[in-house]
C-alpha cells in the first residue's frame, strides 16, 4: 500500500505541476474505488444515501449516484435541497430548518415538495412550519430524527452528538402521532446518526487504554442502539408505514446495515477519504482529495515555508483537526506553529530538497469542508487532468 501511494502521489504531482497553488485535486480513480468499497461494505443489505455535505460538488454528486447501490441524497440545508431537487427526485434534509423563505418556496412548488423530505424532531417544528407557510400548500414530507447517542445512568451520561430530543421508542411514536394529526404533513421515514460510532476512529494513535475504552463504548453503544432502534421503528410503524429507515455513517456501514430495520445508510466522507478516516480498523478509504500549496521561503536549509496551509477542520480543537501533509513524503509540521493562516513551516528530510515554487500536498481532516475553500476541483485520472468540477462555492452558492 505504501509503494502504491508513493507512485500515485508522483502521478498526481506530474499531472498538476503546471498549476499555480493554491488548488484542490480529486483523484477520480481513488474516488470511484471508494464509492465501490462503501457499497461492498453494506453486504448488499442496504442502499447508500449520499451525504452531500461531504462532497459539496454537484458534478461529483451526480457521478456517485450513477454507481449501483446509491439512491437519494442526504442534504444539509433546505436551500441546498431545493437546488439539488431540480435534478434529483429523492432528497432528505439531514437537519431541521428554520429558513422561512426557503419553506415558503418549498410550499409553492409541488414538484419540489414531492421530492424533498424535511427533518423533524419536535412538535414545535411542525408549528413553526405551519406558521411560516400556512395551511394552503401541498403535503410536506417529513422524517423523524431519532437520537442515536448512548445514555447511561438515567441520562446523566451522554455519549454521542447532541442532536434530537427523540430518544425512546415512546417519544418516537408520540411524535409520529403528532405528525399524523397535523394536516398537510406526510411521515416518510426515520433517521438516526450514531456519531459516537461512525464518526470516531477506533484505532487512534496514543494511549492504548483510551483506545480500549473507546472500543468498549462503541460495542456497548452499537448493541444498545440496535435494540432501541428496532423498538422505535416498530413503535412508529404502528402509527404509519415508513418508506425508509436511515442510519449509520461512513465509519459504521457494516454493523448498521446488518440491523434488519435499516433500509439505507447515510454516507459520503468515505468518498474523499480525509485525514480523520485514517484510524479505523474495519476499513481504510483511499485518499482522494487534496489541496496544494507553494513553497515561498527557506528560513534555514532544514526548513521550507509554505504559503498558507492552515485549513483547519471544524470540531473540538485538537491535532486531528489539522491538515495532513501528504507529499513529498517525510515532511512534518513545526509543533510551535502548526498549519498557519499565512504560512506553514515544514520540517523533516524531505524539506531539505524543496525549492521555491515547489508543491506541497495536504489532505483536509474532514471531507466536504475542503470545498468551502476552493471554487474548483481539478479531476485527475491516471496521469492526466481529465476535467474540472465546480464546488458549491464555485457555482455561487453558500448553502453551508
């Protein structure tokens, strides 16, 4: 694998050596291979709903959805969903919306209303939508967001993202009945995202005790969630039939798709294979997305300084949110400066031979956030640039 990576990085550099940084590259060969791997990991028991926030390029979204086993989009915002629904028939929004203007646009468009499913986790959101758009509208499709976190000690310990207040089967059924009692709504599905499993690598460097504790928590959480999710779906289906049950994420495809109630997996980060996905035991996506910066100074014969580079990912501050140095091999950051807004000094044996204007390749820690920094993705297949794909930002949209 290391040899292949060396060869591939050299090919990518040759293909793009004429470009002036900063620029971003997607390795289409790795991207397509990752798309196939995600489907393989489901074991054929579920389809994948593409999480668009992890891709943030309409061209690449369309490319993925041509792969067998992918069906539908999991969008981030309602304005984004309205835009994507111009070309796609099945768009679920992963988060509730408070965008009155977008809701009014949805309520005036029967075609969009038939293609877009809103996310709900409280009766207050139903009332908000009614107040924003009124009663004279096409039926609006809804999905219940079931909290997938692990709660212990009667809820005093919460492990996982703070998302939905709907945690128990009883709460899910109660909300389903509320949806059924409100005119102008149609309950289409249930979603739950187990971030404490799917979004946390179980093979992180560092303390063996912390790794063991994380793995034990994830095993306990997976067992608890499988039982609770099955009970919640059964409870909701006594109120209304469901078209889909969505769960999981890139990091938990195998175990979530094995649950009998799951019909689809929401995933997308595994397509780009960002830095945060280097530390999972079950799988290892191929690195497929990079950004490239130039060497602009040599403060000493052992240090090369790159212009910019501080494209730090969201989440709790830590080293795992920094970009990863990918090429040339053997580079490391100065721990006293890290990846900076205006400069990133790099050290190590490979830094000794870098000259002014040479390229340094980075990987972003999180998948789609790279696309908020650039307008264009240069697409490489084999040893050639075969096209360009605008990002959302490059098409003039700020959905995120």
